[in-house]
């Protein structure tokens, strides 16, 4: 191989891939491999590149080229082969160098967290260790460079980590080099010999001594035999050897060690500090060059003999050896090249290293390979440990990466400390999580306790393992919660959660089983209330319902068998399946709030349909006219004009034919699709008896009513007849505003009386309807309301005096505060449960159309499955409202204490009355 081919250093991968020709005369010569690694400071001064330039007597490695190019912080090995001396130099650049460290810091972004940055440093450290292990496997001599004159004790931990890693990956390295044409000892140990490690220190200016080498303290006329720099070298050798022997990095048998140090040779060299006078230094170098030129010329010799000749030429005048005495009896210090070459000569002369000590030292193997053999082994090891592996060794390289965990205990002290702290903090966090916990608890309690545990954990845990152990704390707390402590998350229709631990619901026909895991149980919130049946004559306790069917159907069906089964009723239409397995209909997509139906819009939409059968009143300010919705056009034969014939609107096909395949999973409301019916009705309309079964003097004789609050409100309606014309009444019958009395206003008869009926009219001119809005709380206490904020209170005989027009012409609240609150701070609400209607035996047409808004907008309006129900005359009717309201997407929960009640209401105009048309002759 020609020297011109290696004029500049190349990367290790390029050197191994290149097929460089060798000279035939040097092809069989041995090759000595010298590796240089260590640390370099950020301050200007001799670096590792400078040391290699001095060793090769050439300016091979640039001192500032690495600062100009934008390289990566990854470790790399550069090689330079000096053929004339048969020495291959390998230079390792890693994150231990100042320039590489600067690049690593620049690669980290400003937002990189502590844990992410630590991962970057850990990766770089592992990469550095693999490159070092490679160099310890292919080199004969290694130089460890220090940026100062102090030994870095962290190298002891680094070498112990490398030794442990080498023992782990040694079988893999043997498998990689088993086909190479080298000796059996090399294949067994995966290295040509136990490498000898030398230490190079750089003296700082603070330790610089005078030129004559004398010291104060003692007799100045008696100089020391050794210079201060040599005495420092001896002290460092003793210190290093003692440290490595103590940590068992060095043992008696050199073949078992990662590296060796010579027993009878110097292995520490201290580079003297630079002269502060650059001009004087240049003059000194010029003087030394002139001295060499004046000496006798010698024939040019290459190889070791040339180095020996150079050493002889560098001897002081007098012809003594390199370690000869100066004037004053002090030994002359050798150069760095002379220091290294005494070890290289042992390799090139095939003497090897005999560094074993003890009583029975065992000789270690040694081999001086040729360049081609060395490249063959180095290439295989480079693929397994450092570079991109080929397909045949890719599996080995992957296994080597898996063995890098052994480095964590030696190098990653931050992680070890952090794991120790976090492991001590975990029991404290677990105790904080489990403190004051019930046996079963919900997700909210779990999250609150977990937040408390994380606060305790963050007070004690530190370091890069914080996040990993925080995730473990999450998992541990979740396992504790889900292992028999998880409470059922289902909430009832009254917004109370189930008290059972996590369980399954029984299937139809299946019995409950507590012993199963998870158990099979029905939901239970331990909440009980008292409710009356459909007609209100019987009260019974009920469990807190968790579904609409149990709330609005099952409970009332059980009571109906005991009380209401024989009563006349009007059944609402429900789903009638035509297939054995009907499916629930998919819920429609939610409408935006701007498109949601408001109560006012629904009311306005209802008015045109009502106008087709009832003409709007002449005076809209009369609340009675609004509730009656009548005029002269609705009187039929009892009015002056003829009733116009109204063509009824033909219902659509969807309205006439409900689906028999899909059913509505929730309740009927304004947002549900057309043509769907529920499987059961949440409403009930029963008849307690004829109209005379209600006694206005005694009120409702049903249990649970507060004293004096069981009286229905009267609603007086004037009915005209032809007998009035015969009686000679002077009131006009043109259907104007004077034909109908305004609510709460008296009628003035012929004799000026102010009685309710007037002396000039007959008793059959007025029909009285009784209406009562009943509210019931959870304790079964019931009362009739005569206004949104008023309870009926009758103290004496005669019944209720307040007219029903107030409750009919206003939006009645769905929930009101219970008049008898408990001792606790929590307020109780009474819910609108029933509507009592007493329809007299008179020519009246009473239409029932309830609409309930059980929540703030955009909550839909709930109504029965059949709207605009006409109640037959002479009947005492009871409309039972749903206990709970729910759509396909979930229940409409009752209001909380801090929520306004005006958003929960029953819309006005729920009850309308008009004069009935006489039957056709």
C-alpha cells in the first residue's frame, strides 16, 4: 500500500470497505494498531488531533476543521495508516470531546424535556461504549488522553462497564469471527492480545516550574534527581494502578482483563505546558533545528531503526541515553513519541506484552497480524458492534444491542438515583390514594384520590424516571380500583348512582347471583320514594328507577292490579310488532340549538290547527276566551250564523300507519321521527267515575294530601241555548266580546245583581268544570296548586274559590319546592304528577293536549302518543304524567338546587273547551 493513498485520515468504515493495494515487500510485515481516545477540553490547547500529529510527524488531523462543518454528535472512528512505521492509528471522537458535546447540545431543541434529553445522552453514551469496546478488540496499544493533569475516576466505572459488556457479547463476537483466517487464540478471545493502556495527561500552567527544575523548600544546592513533571508521572502511575487494582479492573492474569498496564515500564506521560512566551518558544525550536542540521549526516533509514536514529540524534551532548543525567544530576524527560515507541517496539518485534503478575503468572496470547488479516477481523467486528451489518451478521448485531442494558447499572447513575427515589415515593403515593376510601367508589372518587396520590408522589420523586413511575402509579391505582373496589357507574333517572360494586345485569329470565365474578344484580341506589297509582287512590313505596319502563310503566302496572284495574280508561297507542324480533330505531342526529323547537314556537305552530276548528277570540286579552278558544263560528245551531263546513285535513300515510318493525326506544317527544311508537306508554288516562263522584265541598278523598289542599279549582263556562231567546234576554248573541264574560268578572243581570250566575239567567246556562294540578314529592305528600307559586288552601266549607283560569292560561312549573322540607340542608321538590278533570254532563267538548318541557332548551317537548284527546262528558278523569322523562340519548334529569325551575314547565293551553255540536238528526 502506498503512503500517498493514506495522506489524509479516513473513516473506519471507509478503510474497511476500501481495497487498498499493498507493496509486495511489506505485505507480510506485521501491523501495530494504536488507538487514541479520551476527553478534550473546551479551552484552546493540545487536543487528541495534536497528539496524533506529533506522533506521526505530520499535520494529518486538522485542529479546526470539525468546527466548520456541521457534523453530528455521534461517535466516530477515523484511521490513518503510516506504512513506513507499520503503525495504524485509530482516533475515536465522541461526546466526550468538546466539539461533539457542543453539537449534541445544539441538536436538542428548546422544548426538549428532561426525560427526552436524558434519552439522547444515554444513547450517545451507549454508542461511545460500543466504539470503545471495538477499539479494545482490535488495538495493541491504547492512549487515554486527559485534558488536565488529574486522573478522571469516572473511567474506572467506564472500564468496569466495558468489561461487563465484553463478557456478555463475547459469544456473539466469537460467532462473528469464527470464519476468519486467524489463530485459534484470536478467535477465542476476539482480540490479537490484551491491549496495553497508556495514559497521557496535559499539564496546566499552574504547575509550571522554573527552568532549572529546582524547588524551594529544602536545600537549593541539592537538586532532585527527577524533575517535577516526572515525579508527577510516577505519582499518577501509583494512583491509577492502585485504583484499578482496588476495583479489580486489573488482576494478576492479564488475559482475563479488559486491558493491561506494564509492570516495569512507564505508562503515564504528562505533556508539559506551553511556554507563555511564543517568541522564545519559536527561537528555541529554531535553535534545536539548527543543532540537528549541524550534526553529522546519517544515512536515511526507515522503520524502527529510523526512530532509534532519531532518538540518538535527540540525545543531549555527551552521548548518554535518553534518560541520562543533565547538569546537576537530573534525568532528562523523554518526548511523547519516545514514550509511545518503547511499547510499539514490543509489538513490532513480536515480543508481546508480559503484564501478568503474581506467584504463578500465566502468559497471555499475542499475535502480530498482517494488514489483510487484521482488516478481515476488524470488518466483521465493525459490522457487529458499530457499523451497518450484512445480512449474515444482522442477527448478531441485534443481539448485541439487546445486551446494552448491562451498562445501565454502571454508567447511568442519574437513572439509578431517580429510580431509587421514585421507588421510595411509590408506597407513600399508594397510601395517599387508599386513605379515607370507601370499599366501593366511583370514577370521580378514583380520579380525586389519584390526583392526591400524584401530588404526594411529585413531592418525593425526582429525576428522569419520574414519568415512568408516575405511569406505574396510574396503573397500580387503577388495578386496585378495578379489583373489587369499582362502584357501578350507572346513575338512576333521579341522578343517583348505583351502590353495588361493578356488576352485570341479569338477562331476561335469569336470576341474580351475588357469588359470581362480576356478580349479576339489578341496579339499586338505595333511594326510596312514595308514589300513588294511576288514579291516585293508593300509595306505595317504590325503588329509585334506572330505566324509563320501570319508572313510568312497571310500578304503575303493579299498583293497577290492586286498585285501578276495573276503572274505565283511554289507552294510548303503542307499538304493535309484526315480527318476533323488532329492533329499536336509530336515534336521529341532534339538531343545533338554533333549530331546536322552543315552547313558544310549538305554541304558535299549534294555533293555526286550532283555528281550523275554533276561530280566535275577538278580544285576545280575555284569558277565558283563550282557554275556551271559541267564538260565534263555533256555536253551531246555538249561534246566529251557520257553521262553515271545515274540510278535515287528511292524515299522511306515515301518521296513519305506524311502523310495526321498529319501535321508539324512548318516549314520545317533539324531536322523535314520525311513524314510530314506544313499546309502552308513559302516560295514563283513567276515569274515576261520573262527574258527581267529585264533591266540591269535601275535595279529593285520597291519601297523602296536605290538609285543605285537595280541592279542585272551578272553571265556569257559559253555554247559550234557544230558551234564552224565549226568556227575552237583552244581551246580544252576535258572538262579540260582550257575549262571554271575562275571567274573574261578574255578570250583570237585568236586576243589576252581581252574583256569579245572575238572577236573570237559568242554572243550566253555566257549566262548571273542575281542574286540579296535583304535585307529589318523594315522601308521598300531595297538594293541588292554584298557581305557579301557590297551593290551594281551603279552611272552611264551600270548596276552592280561586278560578282555574289562572292555571290554564300560564305555564305551570313541573317542579316546585316541597311545602314541608326535611331537617337536612338539601331542598326537596314536588313534581307535577296528575291532572284531575271533572267534565260535567253538558254540551261541551273538552280537549286535552299536554306538553311538558322537562329541562332548559333545547330540551324537546314531551307529549302522549295521542294528542288532542276529546274527553267524554260526565266523567271524573285523571291524567297521570310520567315519573321520569328520557329521550333516545339519555334521561332528562330533575333540577339541582342551584338551577332555575322556570325551565321545567308544562305549557299553557293544555286544556281547551268549546260548545259541542248537536248530533245530526
